[in-house]
C-alpha cells in the first residue's frame, strides 16, 4: 500500500510547547504513525492513529515531560509509518521548543519591527528588561545576527504563563 504523509501542523520552525499538536493527512500500515521528538541528546516517542484505507485526516499529539533532558531549543519531530521497517516512509519537521527559549512559555505574539528598533529595545518594551535572547531564539529561522533586524520584519515575541 502506498504511504502518504502530509503534515500540516506543525510547520517547520513553529514554536511548540510541552504538548506538540500534530495534524495532517495520512495513510499508514494498520493505521498507526509513530511520533518521535529528539534534539540529539534525548528522545520521546508516542504514536497516533490514522486511516489505513485511503488518505484520512488525523490529529494527534505528543507530550514532552517537564523533567526532559533537552539541551537545545531546536527539536526534530519525526512521523513515520509504523510498519516495523526502519527504512519506511517518514517526515522530519524541525521545530523550536518554547519552554527552552523562555521559562514558563505560553505562546507568542507578533511584533513588527519599527525604524530604530533593536532586539534590546524590543525586549525592554516587551519584558521590562534588556534580555533579547528569547526573541532572537524564537526567530532563528529568519534572523542570522541579533544586530541585524529591519523595519517591517515580523518577529515572534515569546510570552510566558508565569
């Protein structure tokens, strides 16, 4: 049976929380996809059910425990057909782990860079301190240098629940 994995959520470099929601369209052997989250040092695994007869929409999730040993904020989410064949079809999506970017991560809000802005100034206005690293890390997919931001860029400002 041909396997199709069309993952619509999360998208590459989305910021995710401790519960990573996954959605898309798929067919899989016996209707099961294996979910794996890793950053090279630690890994968590789960599975979700999808249709086995024809392409079907599915939703699933994987919970990352608070006491995880992740050392990096960049994770790789892998979804694979649970055929038992380690070379079977899979999709790998790089995501950013919000709880490693900002303690108590609870989401993000968009911010449009204005003329004269710096990451330090944005952090001061958003957090009340000059700690710009969470903003830089949440936007690593579009920023190469914390000193180079441009008016009109839309940055993600991580927020916490604390």
